[in-house]
C-alpha cells in the first residue's frame, strides 16, 4: 500500500520501541531470576561456552564431528538442568524470553520478507491519526452526514436539493465501499459549506480502514509546502513524493490557493503524475468549470474534465445554517 515516508518512519519507530521494551523486560526478569537463584548465572555461562565451542568445532571440518556431537549433548544436558531450575521456581524457559507485542514477526514488521499484519495496522492507524490531525474537524463519517440540512422543496425544472444530495451521498458511500486502486478519479464541485470536505473525508476514512494509503491536504497548504521546498525554505524533503505514491490522494479546496505560474504548474504535475500512474485522486472545489478555465491553464482543465467524474453538491451553506442554530428536519 502506498503511504508517505513519514508514515512508514513513524510506524517503524513504534516497532523499534516495542522490541526494545520487550527485550529490556526480558532482561529484568532474567536478572530477578538470577537474584533468586545464583546457580542460573553459572548455567547461562556454560550454555554460552558450549555454543562458542560448537561454532569453533564446525569450522574444524570432518575431524571435529565427534567433538561437535559431544558438545551438543553437553548443551542439551545444561539446558535440561536450567529448565529444572526454572520449574523449581515455578517458571518456564519462555518466561525469560522477550514477550513481543506480535509473536508472529517479533515486532520487526515482516515475516519471511512479507509485511506483517501488525505493521499494516500501524500504518493504517498512523495514516488515520495524521489525516485527523490535518483536518479542521474530527474525521467525518457517512453516519454523521445529515441530508436534513438540504431543502426538500420541489423545483420546477429539477429535483429538490435533498434529492440531488441524496444521490450524491449514495454515490460517495458506494465509491467508498468498493474503493480500490482502480477506482475512478472524482471532482466534487459546489458552493462553500455544502459537505464536500465531509464526504471526501468519509471516503478517506473508509479507504484507510480497508488498508489503503491515503493522503489528505488542502491545496493552499500543499502549494505553500511545494513553494518552500522549491525556493529553499523547506527541510530538504520533497513533499510531492507521498502525494504521487499514496493509493488515494485528496486535494481539498482547489481554487483557494494563491495562484501563480508556479502553483498551477505544481498542481498540474501532481494531477498529471497520478493520472499517468493510474492512481485515483479526489479533488474538491468551489469553482465551476468556467471559473477553472479562467483561473488555470486549458491543459490543466482539459485533464480534469476528461479524466474525472464530476460529483455535484447543491444547497445552502450548512455552516451558516448551523450558526443560525437551524436544526436539521
């Protein structure tokens, strides 16, 4: 799954800490056992000694076979004596071994060269945490989305706002339910405060739960990071890397950024790069197609129109309605 470098580093740091804690705890248990039973330390030295001598015997070739067999027998006898000592104190050999959070991979994150389920879970959790921290509201869900904020008054020439938004809601929920790396690109269009960010985050939430690497960012914040890096004000890490590598990229509020030839080219490069890599992207914007044609290059808008499915949002600004304390019906 495509996660950003920082997400991987954070998950690996957690695994390193788990390994360290498990090994330190095992050493504390061993020290306590030695304190209760001084004999244990001598047996441990003998086990270590036979292991070293066995390794030297192996290097000795054919003539060392007999000696190696004797050392193996000696090692087994010492192990048996150590086990009896443990049993006398109500313990088992495993009691002195590290107790890893994930016994399958021993907190390394990999089993036979393949990513362990525990690392996948950590990546999902870290991606979720970062996404939640970046949004101005707690991570939105489909369950918390209410159609009651949209007018149910019929129109002469088209369905009511609530009917249209009902279709929009069901489409987004189905998109999230069946999301894969082959899912289509979406552009969510409509005025301010109509739920575009809410449903895009709900899709992100579902994608993360399925284990897909998801990156959310406002276009304004993204452009600033790209500019800082381009003009030497950043930390030396290319912010576009995770945006091109992730399974799902969400670009929120296209059109609110400070527009310049640099910002237009940078956004186009990311959008076009993901199209070439055939990775799904979700864009939300308050701009109409005509406004996008005015603000961006014809090439950019052509790529959006030709490669994105448009999802329409209608109604009155929900944030303003909430400020006026108008409860949904």
